[in-house]
């Protein structure tokens, strides 16, 4: 049923859904590269003829890429040995899964709670200082995690490392 055919006695409330434009029709495929027409060769430049290419700024991208890789490593470093680590704390065998999940789940909880705070700080002070501070504290919190002697030290070290984990939030902006 089309909206225009609805009787005038029926009053609709305004819809919160935005009306989108109709999908664009695809233009016909361009002619092959070896086919050159006389009118198109002088008017439109071919991208193969252009001697200028935009170089990738590797000096600017490499630090961000390295921080993203290091951040992924700090996230996944505990996965292979978390159950053995929890077992070494002499936890009852029926609570090992609970504490393993707590040690891993605290990360996501803390990150979800602090994403907007880091976004505000990044807008106020800039991305670079926030990324440097977050990465430095994350690097310092990893030895706390490695040398933790109880389940709660593990959870606190994991929470601290994720509290200052700004790299995911700031590098994706």
C-alpha cells in the first residue's frame, strides 16, 4: 500500500525513520584501456597517465601500527595460561572458571565504562598525549599482571591495564 493512497481520515504520526534517496543506478562500465575515443582522451585524464601518486606516510603510521599490535598483545597475553595461573593461586577447582572469566571479563567492563572518558580527554588534550599516557601505563601494568600472587591482584592489574587502554579508542577516530 502506498502512503499517498491512504485516506485523509487516517492520520499518521510522523515517522522517526529518515527517508533515504533511491539507490543510484550504476553507470555502464568504462571502455577498456586499449579503446581510446577521440573525445574522451583530451577531456578526462587517465589515472595511469598521472605521474603523481600519493605516498603512504609510513613515518606517521608505523608508531600507531606498533601501538595497535602491542595493544592487541596486552589483550590476548593472558588467554593461553589464565587457567594455569588461577590454579597456581590454590583456588578451589570449582571456582577456576569463575575467576578466569572474571580476570578476562574485567577488561571489557572497564573499557566499556571508560571509552567516553578517554574520548573527552582526547578532545581536550589531544590524541597523542592520551595515547602515550595510556600505552605507558598499560606497559607498566603488564608486569603487575605477570607477578600477581592472588586472583584479586590479577583482576586489579587487568583492570588497571584496561583503564588506561586508550589506544583502541583514539587510534580509530
